[in-house]
């Protein structure tokens, strides 16, 4: 999804105090990260780099700053470890929301994607939210949303970590104190399994997702439209020029949005198609066919991405009704990122499982087709969202 236009955390850049230890230099990760570069204090809370591994060559590095995935290293067709996600290699760039704003790898909440006019109605009462994307609210308020908060590390071991966060009633305008967790687990079959859970003390809206940017080619200095993409969806939700869905549920048949057969992205891309022209690429919600399968939804491939160059294949699973697919349309900023690489436009693909964008507006208005996308969470209920990224090699 498009990056929000952000302002600096607090009155200035988030207070960052480096507490790196030289002894950590020997702990360089497979993806080339130095844990010392994430060992800091931001706004009074400690940050760190957490490394998860399995016995089959998969390594995932995360930081509790925004509950973010920093790197995912998996073997390619030649068994070479390959980092397949974008990001930064130090906490300073993640925390500097003015000079290097990003949602790279983040656990997004309280509400992922856009809410029109930054307002919601809950239990008959209207709440005004923080506007951070024109007149709209994006990713729960952007710089003051969860993607830029420090999650507590509730538990961790060699293969799993549980991030926890508490959002107060009224935060960025949202009602209810919400307690949420994001659990990341590396499984033996080279799957990064993600479970989001939440409870509230007052009715509210919740929509969490992971925002990793995938490039499976092994060289994120080059455009990624040669990757082969599959989306198991017969329809999508068209958007206006402000990325807000019109309310229509439209068939993908005969359009550049039809990825029901795995296809190189460049072969579908049509810059003159109104939806692609508005977004300067793909930045849309697909209505997943998997959701119709009920309990089998997250056991069926919703989307996939494949690189003929490395042989790496990514399969995406979810229990959610929608998948926002974003192709790095606002990359190409010239900012040096991980290992100094400057990412070009269209370098990556995001698969953000979630409720449809602007569901608080469309669901409340009983817009046809949006009944599958209930965004509301009440006291006594438990929010549960499952997302899995499974990697394999095609030789």
C-alpha cells in the first residue's frame, strides 16, 4: 500500500539512544544484519533485533519497533541464502519518520488501510480519527499508529516471538482500550506463520495485517515486475484517485486485475487502465475466493509470487476476506535502505490480508458485497486474523 505522508514522531524525531555493544559484532545474521544496530531506547522503551530460525535454512529477523519483519532469508534454487523482503538495517532509519518514513514489515493496527474522511460510527456514535492521508485515516494514523509504536516482547524462543501492544481509548480518535498481540512463528516447512489477536473494553474497529515488501529475485536494486503473480479472486474493489473504494465489487474478467492464472506482472500491467493509472501501479483490494471456503480458507493458497531467477516461490494463506496487493508504486525515492541499496519503483509486492478498505463506512452503510467484511469488535469478543507466508523452491 502507498506510504503515508508522515510527520516526525512527537515534537521532533523520536528520541533514540544507542546502547550498542561491540561484543555483538560477532552475531551478524545470515541476512547480514548486526543486532547492535537495533539495540536502542526510543521514547523510553527498549528496542531489539530478534532472530528466528529453523533447521531448513530459513531465518527471520524482527524488531519490536512496530512489530516489524526486517529480513526473511530463505534458500534459492542453488541453496544460496536470499533475503526476500525490503527494509532498513538499523533502528535509526525505522524511527526517523520524517526523513525515512516507511511501513516496511510492520504489524499494522489498530486499523490497516484507509478509512474515508477519517471518521467512523460505532454503536451509533461518530468518532473523528486522525487524518494522515489527505482527508482520510491510513494505517491507524500512520506515524502515531501501531507501526511506529514499540511492542512489548511478551515471549520468545528460537522459532517464535509474541509482540504485545495496548492502545488506549481515544488513541488517534478510535474508541476502546485494545489489547493486541502479533505472534510470529518460523515453521519447519519454511513458513512464517502470523497470528493477530485482540480484545477491547468498548466496541471499536480492528483490522491488523503485516506489511512486508517482497522481492524474490535476490536483487532489490532492480524492478520486480518480472515476478510471476497469482491471486485467487474473481473480483476486486475499484478505488477512486484517493485510494478509497467506490463500493463496487467488480469482476476481474477481461481486466489487468485478473491473476487467476499465474502471470508475469509486467504482462498484465497496463498504465492506461484507469485503476492502474490512478495508483501508478497495483494498490488494490482483491475479494478472495478462499474466504468462501470457511474453515478451509487459510489452508488454501490465496496468492503466490514466483521468481524464475532464483526459483523462490511464496504462497500466501489467510482467513481474511480481502488481500491488498501493492507493487511499490511509491518506491524510487533515492533513499539508501538495507545494505545501502536504493530501491526503484515497482521493486516489490506486498500481500496485506485484511478486511476490505474503508469497511467501517461501507459495512455500516450495508453496501452490497461488503457484508463479509465486518470490522467491528465488541467487549467479550476475540479478534483473530491468520496470515502465513510459505516459501519453497521451484527447480
